[in-house]
C-alpha cells in the first residue's frame, strides 16, 4: 500500500470529477489518499501545466515524484491524457514507471533593509524556510501592470554585466525554455540539461539576445532607474519590489522529480505541440 496525494485545477469541473474517480480507484486498490505531500510516495496532478507547476513546487520540497494528468490546454509538463490515467497508475503500481529529475531554480528576493516582499494573493508562491523560492520554469522581473519599461541591472557571479531598458527579464530553466522564455525569443533547451536561460523581454537595446549560462551562475537582477518592478515565479505573483531591490537566481540544490513511462520524447512533444511536419 502506498500513500498518494492528489492535486487538481481548482476551477475545472472535469478535474474535480476525475480526482474523485482516481481517489476511489486508489482506495479500492488498497492505497491511502492523503492531503499531506510530506507523507506521500506519489503526487498526482490533475489539470494543466499551471496545476503541475504548483504540485511540483510542493512536492520537490519533500523529494516526492509527481505524475501529471493533463486536463488543460497545452500540457507540456503533464505525462498522460485523461483517458490514460488508469493505465499509468497500474504501470506505476507494477514498478513500470521511471522518475526523471529536472533542474529547479532557487530564487531569493533582496529588498531594502533585508525585508522580504509580501506575496500577492492566495496563489502566491510559498517560500522555503530560508526565504528562498523554487521555480521549475522561470522567475520574471518585469514592469508593473500600469508602468512603462524598467531598467534592470544584470550582475553575473558578482560581476556587473549590463543594464537593460526592457519590459522585463526572465531567468529560466531548460524546462522553462518552452514557456515564457520562448515567447521572448529565447532558445529551446532540452529539459534534461542543466543550464540557466537569461532572456530580456522587449528590450530597448541593440543587444537583445538570450544567454545560456552554466547552472552554477548566480544571476542577480537589480531594479535601477526610478520605477518599481514586479516579481513572478512560475506564473504566480510574488509582489512588487522597488528601486535598489533585487532578485537572485541560480540552480537549486534539489531537483523536481517527474514520473514518466519512457514512451514520450522531447523532440516528439515539440513536433506535436507546434504542429511540425517531417518535411
């Protein structure tokens, strides 16, 4: 018997219905359905990539693997479609699942006088005990919703690199290279790599290229000029920071652990999601 935690999209009826079905099936097989991820051996995420990101953030803190069931639109991160959940869990029961590790970002927010920002809303990311945050896709420092472009100073491993006047800056992972960083003309990186992707958003500069950096690079983004900026982590607002404040990102010490069955590959997913033909 195993303990399994279920996480679902909060607003989709089909996700709620499917979670009820999966819960009954698990209990009927002798498994325990638990709320506390810390006591689970598996987390099943039922929703889209947003639901998966939140499940991974919670599960990675305890080293628990996550299986994603796609009830969303794109489903880049989720492993199986709704019709396949039972086959997937039967294979997991029989030991036929593999667990792949994906690099996470560790993100720290540095505000004046050492004060942490106050997260926005109930869906704000949860800090770790040391005050840092985890991100599977990216952290973004960008202009406020009503503001104009911001000035962001980039410091790499303690050395000033340059200052961008832009709508924002993204520090992403290889997994996140097909998320927000892709829309900012960043490179597509195989998610099994370990690297940092630094991509400006709509920069007012001749130098507008994304950078691929080693995972141990410490990337510091400082708010300069006279306008504040907002911070979002995996699509969740973490609040606003002021001029002189900064975020610092590098590879996290712990990985995300995702359940896979070895019958999908990154190139095939790219072809399917972007409608690419063989010729």
